[in-house]
């Protein structure tokens, strides 16, 4: 079963996880990027689309500005990149800033962006409304079956015509240097949009609905060791988590899966599941279907203005239902 093999995907294990490897190689052999598709896009908003890349350090003889010449924007697509090793410069909104591990880049349609990679960077991309992975799987299949056809310029031309890649090439950016804290395209759990405290758990809002055309939103849950999270028996939406730090045991379909640092947890809809943290964890909800921010804001409002309402269990039950939150309970032994 394909589904079962792809529940926990370890991005640091390229042999088992990189599905459609690709590299950007110059005629002289310099490789700019090693990339692989991890999950394919689905549905009208091309969601659950994930790639993993090693963006290679710029050529030593290049200045960083020369290395950043690939300036572009997308008409409809949203890109979210986790920078998980190395460091880079990002040119965005007429500014240039230094991006380091822990940072998350969130780019919206029309936003000009360019990058210069100063070291090899682990660059984990989550996309929606972007057609970059369309045809990747079937083009790979053609390559496996008929390498000569896949290399045929006529095929490349046809694929380009049909695909109509959502990419607008832009001029080299004119910029001012800026501290990363002042660049809104760069997010970091240390500078969340909002943050909410619970026993054993801090929930941080990283991107909002209105920064994702209403399609999804991203929260980061920082969970202490020993937190147990349970979900409703048959959750209505597919879920996608990124374990950026820590160690967690997910139980899916009654079977245990260990997710360590750098793992994606890909849970099919209707699959009964739960998790327990085996170490302190930082886990991101990359599916973003629950209206987390609204739920957290209203929960905080009730906790602040009318805490007696929380004594009735139906208050929380109704709030979860209203905002599509399928988490049914969180407990902390510590
Ligand atoms: Fe882009």
C-alpha cells in the first residue's frame, strides 16, 4: 500500500524519501540545486505539494548579488520554505536580509524574490496554488521508459506549452539591506503572529488565512516531552505535519510510527490517529485545514472574559466544531 509507506517521510533519508530526484546542473558541472518531489499536489488549490532541496552554495568567484540574479515572482502560487541548515540572503520587497536556520520564508503571489545561497542550505518547500510539480511524475515515467524521448527538445517544448509554469522572470532587484526581523516574508517561531500558552504546549501562529488566499494557515506547536494529543476517530481532512525538532510517536490505523527531526507525517483523511511526544518537539501543521487562529483567539477570549463557560465541556466541543479543529484532547503528564 502506497499510503502506508508514505505516512512518515524522513527528509534526511534521501534514498527512501526522495521520489523524483532532479538537479540543476550547469554545462561546466556546477550543481546549483538537488531537488526532489516529496508529495504531489492535489485538487484545485494544488495542496500538499512538498519538495525537499539542497540549495548549493554559490560559486566561490561570484558575489552574492551576482548569485541572486534568478529574480522572479509567481502569479498565483504561494511558497513556504523552511531553512534548516546553512545560510542565505533573501531579496524581497526591495530589501535584502540574512536568513538562517530556524527561519521560514513565506512568499505570496506577485512578490518579487531572489536568493543567494552562501552555504549549502536544506530548503524544504510547501506550496499551494502553484503548478510547479504538475507533470513531474508522468515526465519521470517517460524518462524511465524512454530516456531519449524525455531528452527530446520537442517534448520539453510541448511540456512547457501544456504546463504554462506559474513563473514571471523579473529584473535583478534594487534593494536596501534590512534586519531579518523587519522583513515580513521571513517568519520565525521566535517572532510569531500570535502565541497561546497551555499546559506543556505553546501554540504559535506563523502564517494566517489571509496570507494564503483563505486556503490554509500554519501554526507551530511547541510540545514538552510527555504530551499526548488525540483526534476525533475519523478526521474529515487529510493532515500533514512537519516535525522540525524533537521525537514523537504517532499511532495511525493502530500502528506506531516514530517521527524524528526532519520528518513529515502524512495522515490520510478518516485515519484514526494520535501522538505522544518522546522528547520536546516543534511540530508544524502544514495541512492548515483547521481555522486554528480563530479557534485560539476565541478560546482565549472565553478564558479571559468568561472562564466559567469552560466548565461545561460543550463549550469547547462547539468551538472545535465551529472551526474544524479535530483535535479532541491534549494532556500533559509533566
Ligand atoms: Fe519562487
